[in-house]
């Protein structure tokens, strides 16, 4: 059995938190296929190692339990960790953790789980007036780092095509976010419209714009409630009221989606695959999103979910789902079918397993 090391700076044991969920699914999958070790480069309580070992059937090692270190500090601890261990493959989560490659002490296959194209994200933020807000790389530097790796994995087809054009199909992997379908009963009448997100700037921008421009029109005609989940609630205290309920961070996905009659994601910019859209579709909840939100799931547009390009279209799409039970049933059935066909763990992660060998 291959020995694989996954290096991450994300405390992914916290459930229902965007890309953390993606890493959880990856660790769960790999633990059944390889002899897996996970290294954390973020402060984590020591007892978590044992909890995770039991939960994932993998080995876990925390480089520093009590404080954040700089890259040299983590790198030295990483080198010491490797001294008496030999791995066949090392997977690095996120391009900003590529500094670990400088501390390798033997030749080994290295794979970057890039998630997003950072230079594209920087361009999107700049176009929307938010330059310098997030970690940035120039396209030239990002491509240069990509070329260091044996393989680079991304989450959605548009990103795959861009990386593939530079690295070629032999070094580019498409590894989306997998979901286990879990159908919920559709109610006869729509009561709750749900938004789930972190406090990441594009999410905050999206929901404030929706509350400002769309929600007043919708609640004039329909007796519905907007329920907002996730850390995005921490910056929305001024927007509670008018049938808007801030639910906050909830670890149980079923609690969220069993209460949802419609899920919205009016995100306008950012990067990569929108994991919360995939999760909503996996639960069979009718989804209304934007063209940007549909990146990587374009084949489901119009049949598994609805897409709206501006406020007027978004209002119209949400209202059409509110009033039409048959439309909700169709969207729900097609969403479950889309997820089952294209977003199982095997279909998402098999390219990575092929690379590991």
C-alpha cells in the first residue's frame, strides 16, 4: 500500500465550512485507499490527533500545537518530521504552502491540491474594487510554482482547462468536491430561503446586495423567511429583521438543508468551484445562483438549478421557484441526478489515485 503524506494548514475537522469540508472528504477517501498521514501546520490542540486518528483511520501529526510559526519555523519542524519517515507521495494543500517543498530531504512525488487559481481570484477581486484584500500571486509566478509539482489538482473544469493549457493533461488533475446525495422532503409551500456561507468577502458582498436589492421585492409578494447560516452572519448584525434570521455557524448540514425550501447563492466574483452550491444540490434543494456561481457545474444550468445574471433576473428566478411546486420537484430530482452522476467520491478523486499509482 502506498504511503501518502498530506500537508495542510486548515483545521478541517470543523464540519460544514466550505473548503474544510472538501479536505475532510479527501482525507476520508484517501484513508481507505493508502497508508495516509496528515500533517497540520496550524495550532491544533494535542488531543485532536487521537480524535482524528479514530475518525479517519489515518495518522496525524501537529507541527506546532500552541502557536503560529513563520514558514522557516514550520519548515524546520517538517524536515525533522521527515527524518525517519519515507513517503511515496506528498500532497500539499493550497499553493501558499508550497514553501514546504524547500524542506524535503529526499526525492518524492509531489502533488499540489490547488483548489483555485490564485491569480484568477486576484483578477476578480481587482475588477470588483477589492485589490490587495486576499493572498495574491502573479500569473507568471503561479505557473512557475505549478511547474515544480509532478501534478496539480483543481476543483472545476474551467480551471482544469486553464492549467491543462500550461502543464498538459499528463500533469493536470480535475478533482472536484464530492457529495453523498441526501434527498429531503419538499414542502408544498415555500417557507424558508437559505443562504450558507463563510465571511469571505465575495459572500458578504453577495448577500448584502441580495438583501438590499432583491429581498424587499420578494417579501412584498411572498410570506417567506431568509435564513442565513455560517460565519457570514458575524458581519450581518445590521441586516437582521424584515423576515431575515441570522442562524450563525451550524455543524449539522442536515439541520440546514432540511429547513431549506430554496437555497440562493448570488455570488458575483471569486474563484473556483462553489462548494456550497454542490452541497445544496446534493441535498436536492432547489438552487438559484449566478453565472459565476455555476462555474464547474454548467451542465446543470436550467435543469438542476436556475441561473440569474442580475437583480431583476434573480428576483424572477426565486419567485418562479416559490410559486411552482412542479419546478421545485424537477430541480430537486435533476440536482440529485447531477450529483450522483458526476460528484461521487470515486469520480472526483480517481484522477488523484491514478496519479498516486
